[in-house]
C-alpha cells in the first residue's frame, strides 16, 4: 500500500493536462475581452455611419 501511495505521489501526468487547461482558459478569457471591445467599437461605428446616412 505504501508503494502505491509513493508511486501516486510521484506521478505528474495529470499536472500537464491541468496546466494546458489553465492556459486554454486564460487564452479564452483574453479572446472574449478582445471580442467584446471590438463589438462595442463596431457598434459605435455603425451607429455613426447610420446617423450620417439619415
């Protein structure tokens, strides 16, 4: 039983998957923030164009 616990403690294969998951989550948050900012800017631009055409 002790040998099994020692082997489990040394196993780091799951740590890599967790790290990749955290990186993917960080990239997703950054993409969402950029898309939101661009969406707001585009909405303002189209509103200005629409007002200018009227």
